[in-house]
C-alpha cells in the first residue's frame, strides 16, 4: 500500500526489436511509471522503424509495430 502523499512507481523495460524476433538487449531502456497505462504511453513514443516491446520484469505487457507514416517518411520500404 502506498504511503500517503506518495505515488508508487514500478520499473518497466522497453526493448527495440531489430529483426523479426530478435531483441537487442543493449537497446533496453528502463522507465519508471505509475502503472501499465502510463508505461504504454511512454513506450509508444519509442516506435520508429522497428517493433518495440514493453515488459515489467518478466511480465510481457505489449508489442508496438511501426505505423505506416514512419516507414513512408524514411523511404526504406518504397
């Protein structure tokens, strides 16, 4: 139970996937958030050309894939 006047935060890990299923652990970023919803909002901002996964310790939260506008802007796939 959180102490009065203090918000409890948890650490989450953001992983960038450079290949289909390969996580490059060197690209892990740890964020501290109040809950899953906040962590999801933060992790969404990391999506660019590669998929991104969000974890809390060994608990998988979600996976994000690049939006078409990210791919189109770079010219890699056109």
